[in-house]
């Protein structure tokens, strides 16, 4: 436990044995700790240099522990000061790097990563480097199985208090079992919103990096290509795009405490919701349901009131999120892109 303060495990063991308060000879410490006498003497020298033990004058030579509230607090304060200086130095390096960006070759601002495994590794590295906020565009296609990826890097970000905001393409949330994963992320603290369509898959790390697809690949073994963008006007534009779309997107809510049980919908209502979420226009829905256009409008308005939806799109998202309609159980899931973590 004290290794962070520069005290190795053997030295910590010897120090713990000395905390009885009685000055002890190295030979006795060897018997108490089970360590060879030579290693005990080395540990005592290290502890003495750290200010954790003192050597008493006279013979035989004995050592005593110094009060931990004094000695360990001193080490902690010294370590804190070292970290403060290191943080300040890192800030200086960052500022130096940012100044150099203005004169760098523009080609160095763009990093191209090719190949599914290389993309996954680089993306995970980029995501886990987030300090304050991670923002994402999430949309199909996904690699086979990645539509159900638990996205461990994001869960780790949320666990350490990083803000995560995700915009979802409506097509992605209708994939089989996808909603279970989205519920897990939002329960962990993710802020989620939905739009009918997103322009691309993308991840934004603070205001420092962006990662997004360059080419989806082709052929039986597609090799996706992604780009990592560093600080630049392009990165600023992507950040502005995210914020503009976030402002008009709909919150993805799974339980507002007043949702209608799917079993409470009549067969006609289930048909209407199913046709609506399938993307059919009102005229086609009316024909399929055998209703007049005016009656269809009344039925849809009633469903919107029950779901507290302001728009048809909100009604469709609510219907999928609360199980009013089932996600498709079959159909192609393209394998040209990586999953949420890119």
C-alpha cells in the first residue's frame, strides 16, 4: 500500500513489525517478519532514509518506528508537492505542444488507422485518455456482435466521474437486444439522446481528439479505416456539429414511471405503432389498418398523449424503448464498421 510513497513491500512489512512501539533489533525483526536478516537490514536503511524509523544509540543496535502521523504525513506532503510540480510541468509541455501545432505540417494533424483490430486498439486508447468529457455519435453498421458490445472503456470513464454524452441514430436502437445495452449505459450515468439519422459514427475526447470512420471497407473481410483528428479547425467544427445536433435531439428515457404496459395496447394500437416505427407514411398506415385518414390522426394523437410524446418521432422512440413494439429479429447487420468504441 505504501509503494506509492516509495516504500517497497518488504520495508512496509518491517515497519509494521516496529509499530508495537518497542525498539527492536534487526535479528528480532527477522524472526518476526520471516525475512532474511540481510534483507531486514536493507529495509531498515530504506525506512531510515524515508524518515519512518530511527536508530537508537548504543549496543545492541535497535530501531524504533517514528509516529506514522508525523512520518507518513511528511511523505504524503512531499509526494503531493512532487505531483504538483509534475502537473505544472505537464501543463508547460501541453502549452508548448499547442503552440507548435500552429506551425506543424497539416498532415500530422490527421492519423489514419486501418484494420479492425488496429482501429479497436487505437479507439480504446483514445477513449480511455478522456479527462473531462466524452461525446459520441452512435449509429449502424456495427461489426458482427459489436452491436451488443458492453463498451468497457466507456463504463470505466463513467465509473471515474467523466461526463459521457451519446447521440444515437434511431436505426441503431431497434437492433435485437440493443436496448438492454443502452439501459446499462444510461444506468451507469450516460446522457443519451436520439435523432432520426446521424451523419457518421464519431467519438470526441474533451476538446483534444476526434475519431471517426474514413472508409467502411469492402469485400468478404472488410478492413475499416478510421481517422484520429488532433486539435484543429476541423475538430472545432465537429464539436460544434455535435452540440448543434445535441440541442435538437430527443432524450432517450426508458422509464418515466407512467409508461403503458405493452399488454394494455389493443391489437389495433399495436398495429399502428408497428407501422409507424417501420417508417410508413400516414396514408400507407391508414390503408394497412383499414382506417380513414382522420381516424388515424385521432388514434395517433391518443397514443402520443399516453406516451407524453410531442412528435411522431418521440412516439416511435418511446414505443421501442418501452417494448410497445419488438425490434426486428432478423435482417442484415453490416460488418463494415467497428462498434460504439469505434
